[in-house]
C-alpha cells in the first residue's frame, strides 16, 4: 500500500496499539531545556524512577539565559535556579547537557539538526511547541507538555492519538525577495491559526524541494502556529549532504548505509492524505503580521484591515481587540508603520543563512537613529561561523548589538524584552500580546525584512531595497 | 492524579477566540520549578493593571464570577506555547473544566494529564451558554463525565465526545507512567530491534 512519509515513521515506531486507544509510540530522541523540565524530574524523584534511555535524551540551556556577560553569574535568581536545577538533574540522572560553557550550546531546535542528533525517520519530542522544526530533516517531531516530558524520561515512549495527514504543496518558484518565512506566514494567513489542528503536515512541491535545509527548518518551525502537531519535509540529497560529517551521525560506510535508509522515508506515489492544499509559489509576497496572532498577516504592500468591514462578529471582535493592543488604525499602510526595535534571532530565523541574508541588506548602512536593533545567533556554532564570515562586524558597524546564543527576545524570559508600547520587527514566531514583553507590539517578518526595517525605521518592501 | 467526580460549578465567560497560553500564563511565571501556586499568574496581563491592582474590566474580577469552577471560551483555546503551566494555573485558580468549541492540541493533551476536563461543544451550544450566563446571574452547569453531558438547572443539556481511553484515565485518576510500565517488556523488545543511534 502506498504510504505517506508520516505513516512510514508512525508505523515503524508503534510499540503496541489496541483498537480505540492511543498508540504507544517509541521516541528516538528527547530534547530538554531548563524551563519545561524541572517539574518532570521532581516527579521522577518522588516516584523513585530512573531515566529509561539516557542515551536518547540531550539537554541544553536556552530559554531564560542572558545573551550578554555570560562569564558572570546569572543576575536573575529564578533563572539562575532553573539553570542550576538543569545541571543537577542532568548530573543525577546521567544525561548529556550542553551548558553555557559548551561549544555546542544553543537553542534546542537549532542544535538538534546542527549536531546531527536530528535524523530522518526519527520520532523526536521536546517540551517546546516549536519542536516541529526538526521535521525539516524528514523526522516526526512534535512539542509536548511537562507531564509528557516525565513520561518520556521514564519510559522513552508516549501514548499518542494518530493525527490526520495534511499535504501542503507549494509549487513553482518563489519570487526574488520572498523568503521561507514569507512562505510559512502566507500559509498560516491562508488556513488560520487552527487551520491544521490535529494534523501532521507534510510540506511538498517544487518550491519546498528548492529550499535549503535551513529554510525548510524555518517553514516546519511555524507549523504549530497553524495548530499542526507536526510539520515535515521528506529527506533528499540535500538532507544527506547537510548531515554528512556532523557530530552525532554515523561515520564512513555506516553513514552511507544510514543515508540509504533515510531516503526511504518519503511519501509513495499515490499515497493519500486526509487533507490537501496547493499554493502557487508566485502568489507569495513578503509578509508582515499586523495583529496578535501569526494568522493576522498581510503582504508588505498591504494595509491594516478594517474590522468594520467584517461580516463575521467574532472575527470583527478579535481584529478590533488586536488593533487596539497594537495601537494601529485601520487602513494604515504597512510600509508607514514605524518601529522602535528589531530582533533577528529565535528558533525560526537564527541560523547562519538567516544572518547572512540579513547582513547583505545591512552591509554598509546604518540602523535608523530611532531604532534599537539586535542579532542573537541560534547557537554557539552559528555565532562562530558567522564571525568567521565577518557577519558580526557588518552588524556591529551598522549599529546592531551582537549577542550570545539563546531564545532571547522571542519569548522574553531573559532580560531581552520590549518596554510597554515599543514596536518591534521580529524574525521570531509569535506576535501574541505581551510575548516579547508586557505591552510590547510584535510584527513578525523574515530576516531580510527585519534588517531593512532596522535601517529604514519602518517596514519596507525588500523587493525594492536596491533603490534605497 | 485524583479521580474525576461529577460536580456542579459556577461558570465564568471568556468571550474570546484563540486564547493562547502566553495569555493564560505569561513568561515570568515559567521560572517556577514546582507545579503549585501558579493561580496567581493566571491571565496575569488581563487580570491586573500595570500597577498590580485588579483590573475591574476583566471578567474574572467581576464579583459574580468569584469561585467559578468552569470556564467557557471561544474556538482554539490554549493555542501556542506547550507550557503546562497554563493548565496548572487554571487548576490552581479553581477551574475544574473548560468548555470551548475547539482546543489546541498540546494544551488539550496537557489538560488530560492533569485531570482538567476539556469539553468540546458545538459553537451554537457554546453560544447558548454565553447567553444563559448573561441572563441568569450565578449560572451553574453540572458536568457528568461518565454520561458525557453538561446540563443546567433549567433542563438545558449538551452531550460531548471524549475518547474512551481519556475518559477512563480521568474517571479512575490513572497514573500514565505506571500504565505504560506494564508494557515494559514490549518496550525492551522494541529497543533490541532499534538500538540507540548515537556513537
């Protein structure tokens, strides 16, 4: 029978299943971080349980850590305590931790692929909703809560209801100036923030195949913003070349053997999906969000919508509430919106190619006087590589701050936050109320668009950047 | 987990769709290392003014909803971040059930693991509840999980679907990990066929 990529991975990982019940699914890789794990370890301790498969769990510090002065103790006592607990828990339960001194430290969804921990055909979980990022490598990866973190630590398995399959096909060629971020924002804008609830999405089509591995990660990363359980792209030769030589992948002949197996994880011709959506790549323009969820998005040439023009009462109410929070008037041109802050970073857009693309826009220019801009690389490896390329110098010369790796202002658990009322062009994934700081106003964009906004002081259509 | 028992509780209306978990409990409360005491962070940015006083316009601060045990909201409740703190905060505040036309997946799972009952009703049934709350101060609903039914004193009721397995876990207050460990031999057999791929 013709199977989808999702079904192949699912079937291979079912330990047991009974009709009418969730399946017991084996988890190949469990990634943990300091914020969603302490209560899980505490429960393990209380029950006197050991970690079932310590070789399959890897820990990093990313969510609450500072991105400056890393040689000094963490000033915030609550963050310092979580970091200490992560170290203690990893020591006691025998788990590998990439701590602040490690050259492998970084955002959990950046380091998984980067270190080769993430491999095609795997099941991967993490107590973080952006775990679908790893699906870019042809894996089934999804976010879980802390109780499930405990369950995986104790059993290396999870009870899972089989999701529906959803094929989102983007065909043709993305136009110049249109990024992977624009592709996923356009998809979310089309189907809504609950448009893929209960689904494992497979991104397909020629425009997806043409994306680099890092671009595929950007697309899969935001699957949760459409409500999807998982987002994935089948492994191909690009995936194999990306993984070759990475720290945790097999070496020599074993790698070739693994690669041959990895390439089998793809949707068979004729396989059926529960749902399908086709999008023409040429219909996608650079995107900017205007509201308080990622589905509230328009093209950069567009305008802030008018709630009065909406027939549906619930839509009218949510748009009005969003505009009030965002302090935007209906009909305002997106390019006329001035910004105070720029954040280039997060598990969505903090990899070397993201930074290199932003640097191209910035090179030889200056950040607008009214704007405070920062770049936060996704990992120590990204930071080092970017510095070798001289990207740090381009950003610093333009007036950007160049920081240490972490989640930073994507969720503002560390000191990197917006002040009330500040407006930010951000390459992160969520524009929820207060996400980047209480009262802060977030507009989601791709790295090039964020960089251009930093220079201009307002949103600009990156397709016209040459004229600036 | 404590077994679920049927109850009748005061209903509080949160007339919003896409309520995300950043709203249910903001980031600063994620620095907790225990599950308890998170009720103070529930809907923090909506419940309190920047000066830290009760925001009188927020629904949970209206005196008639003090002591509410059931929250009713619009579609896609619990979207966004996987933070289980959202569930712990709702429970610590006193909620035992949430009613909405739909829930986000991870939040829905997290509720099940903690015994917070998520009740999916049709949009028109949710509408009816909002209207009843507006008309009848002190409006209460009874939740009967075994019968999969919510009802009020006036005789209105609605049926809801719940997976048989989830229902059993809630009704018996089963420990998920203990249940799984009953299948330890099958997990070990699986692992013999699938060794750790690293090093």
